[in-house]
């Protein structure tokens, strides 16, 4: 389906707003960033911003939706001939590396995801669903044991992601190579429990 010019402009405006908000949240912090700041940085009126995002929290929701969209796009673009466990490893690496430039925003989103009263509650489910599809594919290919529940595999994968986000306090300072090394080490430990014997 071909995107109309109007739809393309709306998508671009939305992306511009989210990019501006992420940068401001990183520079000033979430609490110190005002809607007016985001509108100014995105070079749009406050009224236009409100057409896309009714409040500051909705900017976080939009950011998480974009993360899930980018993650799915990355997964769909991977070589399907690559071994499934390598694709899972690359997917995790992409997700973690993608969060580094905006780690404080990522941490806030993940923290709020745990509270049922938050508009962020359950937003990580889209990422979990993608991991579940990969886990099922690995089980069908007899790479992962059918004895291991898909939910357990997903929980372990989300655990690796959360470790990177909340335990690696130096995430912004380490090199990409060091980050990839750490991801691979954790994934080696995690995947060892999933492989078919």
C-alpha cells in the first residue's frame, strides 16, 4: 500500500516531535522538559504538537511505539537464512545499542511499564511478542528445546535487556564493541538453558 503525501507528512511530523522530545529529555531530563520546549525544538506550534501528543506522557508512549516499530522492522530485514539463535542475538544487540543514545528515556519508559496505573503499562509487550515469535521459530527448528516454555525464553530475553538498561550504569561510556561483548556473554549464558540437547 502506497502512503499518501498527507500520511507521509503526518508521519514525518510525528517523528520530528519524538526526536525533539528524546533529545530534550536527555539534555534537560523528563521533569524539566516542557511541552513548549518540545514544540520549539521541533519547530512547530504547541497546538500542532497537541494534535499528535495530548501530553508529555504520551511522548513516552509514542517513543516506545517507535522502538517496537524499529525493532520489528530490523527483525523483518534480517537474513532468514541466518541461524535463528544468531538472529535472536543480533536482535538483542540492536535493541540495546538503539537505546544507548537515550538511555535515561529508555529507563524511564521501562520503569513506568511496571506500574498498572501508568500509560506506559504493558507497552513492552510489543517487544515481548517479537521475542516470542523468534523463540517459537527456534523451537520449531529444533534449535531451542520444546521442553522450555516460550514465555520462559521471553522472560529471559527481557531479563537480558533489563540488565543492560539498569545494571550497566556505564552504558553511555562504553564502546560499541564492549557493549556487543557484554551482550554476547549474557546471551551465551541465557541461550545455554534453551538449546535442544
